[in-house]
């Protein structure tokens, strides 16, 4: 692989790792609230979290570009704080990836939290465990398969994203050109051998992700082969 391709690999892995960490920090309490809340706002919040699954990435990217641009509310805020603008930066890619991959982390976690028997949490409460203690000592360990599934899906989805990163990050060498954009550039330039090599690598990566998810799901069900 050439140096620009290795740079694209490094940027993709850095983006996926950073986004996954943020997604877990934000998505875990969000999933817990969605799993346990009886608020009237729950359907609306659930729909907003799920929206990236059905919304074209270019649509979300377009509005995010407007929001974080020079005339957008977020763009004006970041400029007033001396942070500059998010579009066409690595930070902008992180924000876009977190928003677009959010349901891939929240939904497996929410399902894992909903599967926890209420009597288990009630038993912990009867032992005078605080809500925070019940969450970290009981709920989170029991939701471990969902946590792992969400982390793997969030990481993999960020690596493979194209439309969103193109809209908010452009295709700047050594700065925002990730693997999916590098593959697109090879195809557009007629460099099919390079495109085949990169596409084969992404296919192998996808297969590994699916095998990992299969193993995580088996472990979560206690399905141990004799």
C-alpha cells in the first residue's frame, strides 16, 4: 500500500476509535433511559435516535454542514470560543460519525437493558443499593453483550461510512480522506487494481465484524459448544 493509503487507514481507525468511545459514553445512559423511562417524550427521543437508520446520510450531512458552518448556530458558537469551524476538519468527522452511528450503539444496549429482569434490580434495591450502584454493579455487567455489540457495530459502521463523511469532511488528503473516500477516488480515477485491493480489505473487515458479533451473541446466550 502507498503512503496516502496507509494515512487513510490510520485516519479511519482513529476516527472509528474516537467516535466509538464517545458513542459509548453518550449512548449508554441514553439507552438506559430509553429502556426504563415511562416519559411521554420517550417515543420522540427514540425516533430521533433511530432516524439515521432511515435518513439518507447526505441529508443529515447537509443540515449538519449548515448548522456547523459560518452562519449556523453551532458554527457561530465554536468561532466565538476560538475553536474555528467543524466542517472539513477531523473534529467535524467525529461529530458526524457520532450522530450517524448513534442508533447502532444505542439500540443493542437498549435491548440488553430491557432484557434485565425487574426483580433483579428490585433485589439490589432491597439491599439498599443506590440507583447509581444498581446501574454500575448490576445493570451494566448484565448488559455486557449489548455493550460489546454496540461497540463493534459503532466502530465498523464508522469505518464504512461514506456519504456523511464526504458531506462534512470533504476529501482532503492527510486530513479527512478516510478509507471509503480513498476507495471512491481510486474508482473515479480508473485505478481499478488499487480499488480492488482496498475493497477486498473492507470486505474482509466486514466478515471479521460479523464473526465477532456472532461470537458475542453466542456468549450472551450462554450457547457453549460441547
